[in-house]
C-alpha cells in the first residue's frame, strides 16, 4: 500500500511539474521599428513585414557574410556549360507549418508571384524561357538569354524577398494581399493571436531542420533558442525604453539616440549597433518639373550640399553615422566616392556659378518636409538652407510621412500640388544592387529617364563575370553623378537594446531571431 501511495505521489508531482516546465520556456517580447499591419511580404515593401517574413518563410538561396549567394532550401544545383540551364533539388525533409511537404510546384508558384512585384524578379523572368517542376523535389530554370544574377535574384534579401510558400497561397494574385501565414521557416505564426498594429506571436517550429553550416548573415543553419516570440507595438520611444529597463520587454530594434544614456549601466540590458545594418539618407529631385528638369540645375544643387550637415542635424554623434558617396552604398563591394562632391565641404561659389550657367530664373523649389518620422525631421531644413544659400527660391512644405508618400507620386505642376525634392531613409540592402536600387530606376518618384543608365543596368543584370560587373558598377556610379539621379546623404547606424533572454543573435543585416550555434 505504501509503495502504491509513493508511486501515486510521484505521478502527481510529475503532472504538477509539467506547467512549470512550460513556464520555463524561453518566451520573449520584442518591439520593432514599426507596427506590423500587413502580413504578406510580397504584397508590400514595408520593412517590418519583410522582417516578419524572415521568421515565417525560408528562401532557396541566401546571402552569406560576404554577400555571396549560398543554398538554403536548395540541396544541390547544377548549371549547364552554356550557362542557360539551371537544375535545382530541394533539401530532404522540408515541411510547411501545416504539416505538408515543400514541393517544387510550391517553389515555381512562389517565384512567379514574387517576380510579378519585384524589379529583379521581372528581369529574371524576362530572361527565362521556362521555369518548371520536374518532380516533387526538383525544378529547372531554362534561360533564353544569359542572365548573370540568377542566384543573386533567388537570394535577394531586400523587399520583396522571394520567400517560398505553399502553392495554394502563392496562387493568389500578386495584387491581392495574403492573410494566412503558412511557411517553412524557423517560426510558426500564431494566426489567432494577431492584432494588426498591436501584437503578433510566433512559436518555434519543431519540425524545422536547420542546415548543418554555421549561420552566416542570412545563410547557414538557423538555430532557434526562443520558444515564443511576441512582437508588441509601443509607439512612444520613452515608454519602450522604460519597459526594457523594467524587464517588461526583451528587445528594442531601434533605440532613439537621445534615449541611449538611459540604458547605459542598466543591469541585464545591453546596447550595440544593429550588426552591419544601416540606412542611407537620400535626396531625390523631380526630373519632370522645372527647375530640376534641367541637368545643370541638378548639378548646381548637388554642389551646394554637404553630407556632414545632414548627419550632424539628424544624428549628431559621428559614432552613429558614416560619410559615404557611393550610389550603391558603402556596404556594397562596388563602393566608391568617385564623382561625389557632397562628401566634402561645398564650394558655394562654384554652385552659384553652375546655377547661373543653367539659366535658372527663380522658379519655386518645393521641398517636402516629413514632420512625424524622428529620423527625417531635421533633414529637409538642411536642404532648404543649402539651396537658399546659392539663390534658389525654396518653399519647404511640412506634412506627415504618409502624406509625403502620397504626394511624391504626383507629377502635377508645382502650383497644382507638385513637388521638387523629397528626402528619405532607405535600408542599405535595397540600394546595394544597381538593378534593384530604386533611385536608379525611371519608374521611381523623380522619374529619372535615361537610356544610358538603363542600358548599363541591363548589362549588369546579364553579365555573368564578376570583374565585368565591377566595371559596370563604376560606369553606373559615374553616370549617376553626371546626371544627378539622386544624392546619397550619408549612412546612419542604428542601435538595438536587449536582455540576455534574446541570446546571441546571428550577425546579420536585419534583426533575425536565431543564432549560428
């Protein structure tokens, strides 16, 4: 009898211990740079949706620490001698969160939907004769002409990313947002918990099989040490910092520069740069409206600008920014300051002379000024002051960023709601490749039509040899400054803050919640 009672007591203790074990799981709460509202990472270019996508989905290839494409979902691949036929085989055991296996048909449908909304994807498909599944685990891509960026396209890290999803979801029109989130990535999205703009929950996917290689940027093995990841929105920066100090949250993606001192010396809180991620401030002129339809006026304006003025006004601390005149960013292997006068103190006398030679007659210059995005608030006033100093008639118009985004799409005349200049902050990932860099594209607001630039970008996309691509990148840099496609205004290094519960995250260009161990 005593033995039976002892066994019963042990059984009861075991049962009672189960909830405690569950409570011992590593559950974390994080605050990202913006609220998550749209879930479909192909439908929108929003960075917060892209980051969400990396948790839920996986990619065929991923960029390593050196920016080279490495197989991710792909196990083996081959390229024909004429470099026109690619064959790919998926890694064994890949599974979606709903329990179904990942197949080649899922891959084909996902790539087709992604390519419909992505500039690089569109170029890839334009060069493709046929993309088709061979069997459940393999597919082929047959080119009709050389295209040197096939693997780069499949490993594209910036929005929209070529994530792989089930065919039933990927068959959705690219112009319609998918709301059901089923991927094969390291985290499973908890659909029932999602509150748009408020909260999103992710659970570690037990059936995820990481690659055997160490994690390297986006590539390699994704080892997850977090069991439950809850993304919460805290709009006020001070409130977020207070919550981290009090142990109510475990991670802040972007810490406001003026709040950094409040986290120094706080127990169990660490601050550090967001790995190699940075943003570039950019200035874009409207080529369809006077006065910037005149390249000589664009050159005069460029000569009046100075990066350090912008960086000091927006950031202040030289440790948090870097001067860079590379149109493809200083994170790019093609970086160079050639042709970039704004990285040095301006020669205002020269700028005034250039403006005089242009025939400028005092036309109004409307500078759009974002007033509700902390990182952009002090940017437009610097532009206005610089252009006024050389005699330009500047009208700086204040508005919230949502209004600015809508306003910049208008090609109306200045007196009918048009614009001359807007500034923005763009993550380096979206600028490093000349094919996807929006500031080099004629369709991006500013509408910089130039046959020479388009020819150079097409040659870059088709060129299979890296040495020749490097020369093309130099030619693109030269042309970009000759015509003043846009003005790089310097790169900003953001800081993150976190508690030990987050663990050692992989050194990547985005906040990826896994490690390489």
